[in-house]
């Protein structure tokens, strides 16, 4: 049931605070990350993590690659499952093969898991559905505890996947001695703040409802960000195109001058992610270049930015990952409200199914 919300997607955005809390539950001690479901020997002899997924789960995998390399200091690669299947990839035994799937049934992702098993790689699935095909097949499993997700546009599953990856990167960091104990302790206290960061404020939702009317007609959207905010930009663009049918692309901010900026004009809307704690000055100058070429800019940041046509202020946070989660909610609500104004069926977007179990 929708519990008074207009759409399941809206309800699921509001549920993120408690499902993220569920995902953290029992997995944080004062000084370490606990994954009782994992055998510590899973990481023995592993020198690379390969992540494979589709759609939103692919975006969470891409986010994870920044965390694994930064904190666990382990080489990490990310693959789109439908590509990986057919390109005769090199499967090396020192690779941990990780599939990510809300449903656990996506055909392409499931097939890559079978390939990894056949190549005798160690396998791990991050999944939201217990007893799904991937959970049954993988050697190890971490469940995301997002609860049933009905909206075709994935929201709370993504939030819980990224939460798991943040925890897993610290868990592996401890095994590999790649982070100081005090740093891990600091991250644990930041993780405890995530349920608060993803809580929807009425004020923010009202602001986005009003703002959405300015972003209905144009010839497209750029979502831009740097570092882990690049996968978040991809996810923001995917959310918007799935339910609004408007053309949207996610880019790394630094790629603009390599081609895309040629499209800049007032009818080109740029949704700019400007986190205070991750490459702020660099990102800011990329946005200024777009502004100078007359793109209409909507900036999301905790720091005031006077070059933007619209400015969405998020809370001041002490860490970029908390900014990540705050911005994630803004992007989800923005897509939702634009879609509502366009009169679309938010939960059942055209041409899409919740689970893609055929090729
Ligand atoms: O169930 P999965 O996570 O494997 O699904 C993967 C994609 O089909 C899914 O994330 C899709 O992109 C969503 N509609 C995104 O909102």
C-alpha cells in the first residue's frame, strides 16, 4: 500500500531513512564493521575486485569502485553485465567477482555470475531479495534489507547498496591494514549519520515541487559531478529519463570541454553536484564554464553559488559521503516532481519492467 503517498516511488524515497538504518543494524561496532555472513577467508589471495551489474545497480557498483580503491587500496574494476558476457573477458583467480542486483534475477547479471563460477572465481552477491537466483548461486551474499521495492525507478535499493559498499570498503580496509584504526572509527560514526542524511525534509520537498516547473521544457539535461559524484550524476540522469522521458545524460564534470559543452545554451539544463568536501573548486570552475556559455544551471551544494540560476542548498555535512546521500535524495525527488508535472505514471514508466529477466 502507498500509505498516503501518491506513488510507490515517493513512499520508497521516504522509507530510505529507516531501510538504511536496517541495513546498518548489527553491522557496526564501536571500532569495526561486522559482516557475520562473510567468511573472512573470502578475501584471502584476492588482489582485485570486479563488480558487475546493470542500471542503477551498475551505478552503485561504480560508486563502490571509488570507495574500494580509496579505502581498501585494492584494484577495482566495474563492468556492465550485458557487455561483460560477450567480450571473452580475462578471468583471473585472484579476483573476487561481485554482482549487484536489487532483484537477484536480472538475466545479464545472473549470466556473468555463472561465468565467474565456471571460471572458479570466488563470488559475492549484494542483493535485496533473499533466495533469489543470484543469492542461491553465489558463494557469499550480503543482503541489503531495503524491503520490497515496487517503483520501477529504483531508489531505496540504491541507497542501501551504497551503504553496504561503504561498510564493505572499510571491512576490507581492516583486513588489508590499509586504514588506521582511528580512521575506521571515524567512518563508523559517519555511517551512523546516513539515516539522517537521507531523511526527506518537508521544506526540501516543497522547494523541489516548486522548482520542478522550471525544468519541464528544454532540449536536455546534463547531470555532472566529479569522483564518486560522477556515478551519482549518472544515477540522477537515469532517474529523470526513466520517469520523465526527458533526455538526460550524466557526465564527469571535467569531461565537458571535451565535447558536451558544445551543446550549452539556455535550453540545456545542467544539474551540477558541488560537494563541499570533494574537489569543490575544480567542480565549481567546470560549472562556471557552462554558465559562461549560457546553460541554465541548477546547482546542488551546501555552499552558496552565485553563478547558478537555481540553487538547492543541502545541509552542511562533515564528509563527502554524507553529501552524496543528501544529494541522492534531491535528485530522486527532482525526477519525481518533474515526472508528476508532466502527468506521467511514475511507478509504471513506459517500456520498462521492474525486473529484466530476459536478454
Ligand atoms: O534488479 P537489478 O538491480 O539487477 O536491476 C537492474 C536494473 O534493471 C535496474 O536497476 C533498472 O535500471 C532500474 N529501473 C533503475 O531505476
